[in-house]
C-alpha cells in the first residue's frame, strides 16, 4: 500500500477531548474519529489493527472448538422479560419500540438471544456440548463513555456461549476458554493477568477477568506476592481478623471542624490517626438509603454492598438524599443518632473504639464515639476494598495492588439463563434437565486501546508485531529524486514478493515528517532510503521499539528476512505474560 493513496489523517496536535494516551494516539495516528459520545469510526489504519486482533481471536476460538455464528444486534424485549433483565439491566440497555409498539433493545450482550437459538434446536444430551461464538457490535448506553475505545457506547466484542449437559462438561468448556484466552493475549503480545472477578450484571457462579496491566486501567487488581491468588479489588475478600476490644472510651463530645472536609484534615486537627476516623457513606440500594461505615483510610466497596444486600443496584447517594437523611450539609454525616436508615459497618471497625465521626451538623464532628455504645449497628460485614496492608485471603502472604484494563471476562453461569428460559434437554436417563451454560467475552476494540496504553513512548504507538497495521514502513527520503525512487520501488517490490505487509511512504514530504508519522503509527520496522544511503549501498532500518541497523542493498531480501525474524522473535521473547 502507498501512503499517498491511503486515508491516514495524522495530526500534529493532540485533540483536547482525549484524556488517556491510547485515545490521544489513536486520534493523532488517524486510526479513529469520533462521531459523538462513545461512538467511533475506524479509519483504514485502525481497521487493519482491529481485523488483526479479530483474526487472532477467531483462530483461537476455532482451535478451542467453538463455532462462529452471527446474531442480530436488535433484540426483542420479550426475551429479556423472560430472564428478568428487562427490569434489572438498567439504563445501559437502550430500549425502543418498533412501529407495532413492540419492545426492542440493542444488544449489550447476547445470553438471551443465543439461549433462545439453542433451546429451539437442542433436545438431547447427544447434541451437547454446543459451543458457539460471534464477533459483533454491542451497544451499552454507558453512563460515562470515555477514554475513546476503552469505554465506548458502541464497541466490538467477541462473545462466546457454551451449553453443556453436566457440570464436568461445563467445567471443560470454561477451561477451554481460559486456555484459549491465555493463548490469545500471549499472541496479542501484551502483558496480562487472569484474576478472579465479580460476576456483575451477567451473573453466574464464578468468573475470571483477563487484565492488561497498564497504569490507565480503570480496575485495580490485588495479587499475592507469594501464591497465585489474584482478584479484582471489587471481589478480593478481606480477611476478618480484627481483634475485638472491650475497652471503654470516654463519653463522646462535639468538636468544631469548620471547613474540614477530608479525613486527613480532621485527623490532623483532632490529633488522631486516620484509622480512628470513621467515614459515613450514604448509599442508595435499590433506591433506598443506607449508611455504610468504613475506617478513614479504607474505601467502601459498592459491589460487596450489593452482594451483601442481594441488591440490583447500589450507588452513592446524591447530595439531596444525604442532606435529607443527615439533616446536615455534605461532609458531616455520622452514625450517632442517625435515624431511619440501616447502618452497616466494616469488620475492621469492630476491632477498636474511640472513633471520630461526623455529627450530622454543619462544621461539627464527634470525638470518642464507641460504636457498640453509641450507635445502632445493623450488621458488621466485609464492605471495603482490600489494601496492601491486608494479608492474602488464601495464604496470608503480602498483597500487591496494580492497575489493569479488563479486556476479557469468562463466566460459569450454570442454570442462570437456561432455567428461566427453559433451555432443557433429555439426559441419558430420559429425564429433562437444564443445560449448564458459560459465557465468554473479549472487548476487541478495547484490546486495541489497551495494547497502546501498555506500550507507547513520547513519539507514538509501539504496536506488537502481531497486531500492527503493517509489519514494515518503507520511507522514500527523496521522493523527487528519480534514482532514489527507482531503488525504493525495487525494495518495495522485493518486500511485497516476500509477502511482507509494507506501507510505502511515497508522499512528497520532508524526511522529518515521514519519520515522525512512522513513529506515531507504531509500525514495528522502519526502512528508509535516500541519496546518502543509496551512495553507501544500504537501507537504514529501525525497529520501532529498539535499535538501528544497516542492511545491504545487494541481496536485500535475505538480509531483511533475517533481520525481521530477529526483531520479531526478540519481541515475542521480551513479552512475559504475567499469569494469575
Ligand atoms: P466493565 O466493567 O469495564 O464495564 P463489563 O464487566 O461490563 O466491563 P462484560 O460485560 O464482561 O464487561 O463484557 C465483556 C468485555 O467487553 C469486557 O471484558 C470488555 O473488554 C468489553 N467491554 C465492556 N464494556 C465495554 C465498553 N463500554 N467499551 C468497550 N469495551 C467494553
Ligand atoms: Mg460494564
């Protein structure tokens, strides 16, 4: 392909709308453009990358014995009524009506539609297992679409579904996907980690997320430095080992705390440790307010609260609710005399007494609060995020925290969908049973962003060779010089004959512009030819992530093949996937 005839609108300036590196670089490299919030168009270079990711995923899904199908994006509301998700999925589900006033939605995921297909066809255990997948557009009306391809509203997902006759079969399906995902992310050339995860709105028995390790990740991963335990902090259990004390503390007193809003400020003013300050969080659980108490240095975990209370939704209460419940402005909520709301306290608070809390009055806190004596606690529970000070829940080792981008998620669903949708089959004994199901997603478009988050430099993208839009970019440094151009064209032909995916930068631009664009685009190998190199009888070569070499013009084909092999082998060897 020739640069001059391709639509690659690179930008010198970083567009103001982009917050994270991958979004900036994808825009600057002319790979994507925004249509409106959360909706992106893929331009030719971006689409090449997307297709490469997709084809690795397809190859490994096929290899694992899953068969590709293609389901509609528009889904009838009736199916979602059957599983109860029409009510429970929330606003991410974009619903609409057709001309006959029937309910429809845009598929955010396809458990219902796939199960509908299977229940209509499969009658006998002999037809199981059935393992299907698709690569398709999904739509989720995300509350905060952001970071470009990382959290779009429309995005591309590989979603797979398995139907098995028994638990052993379901476990095999899950394991097949776990191993396929390991191969996929290894081949994609990124550092990743599989972690135990919460099952979220998809539900089910257990699940693993595959995380690309990157600072810009929206997820925090907790892993043990001693054993193989790794989990999303949403899920990581906190060992409940606080020693319950029976000390008495003095009666509580009111302390003025004008303009003090943070735990840090209050602890400093009152000369106590942050662990002695209680944060009182007002939450809406299925639209009803509750209070959750955590230690000043801890963070409340909404997912754990949701599981604790078997709720459909949990969110931070908006200011007006906090003010109504506490009768005080934001920032002064406290559990003493807090009326009409259940109060849940984190286990860590059971271990001590003599706390500082908000006083439910402007500019006022209470000191010397004893939860047993002064507060009507509904229950103590694990309602916080694990920290690096907590022990590993499996082996007691040291926990480490790191950031990750969730690129894949596998779920063991059991009968969650087959039971309400009556996806049954006749087993060997001739009795009817529910199929056991699993579902397995990979965010194809998110992978593209995640790879860039993990690997880039000041100059631009550094694509792993397996997903780069081209393997090689060939720069004509003197496009107006016929001798140079003739030689470049010869090299171009040699590369094409070798089957190398090569982009020829034949534009009438200065060398500086060409080198800059080549770096920005992240193509693994850069070859450059100009008057000087021609005189020396060489082609200048640079690996995007490494060193420069000179290859002889004479017998270029052999020299190039050796060089390419070396660079690409080194690349693969330099990636050591962190596997949990
Ligand atoms: P998240 O917690 O990031 O919202 P999720 O748990 O909702 O993800 P799943 O329902 O498991 O995601 O979807 C499968 C995969 O689809 C995810 O692992 C992720 O890679 C991708 N994905 C999910 N939501 C988006 C989105 N809004 N934009 C791009 N990719 C997404
Ligand atoms: Mg989501």
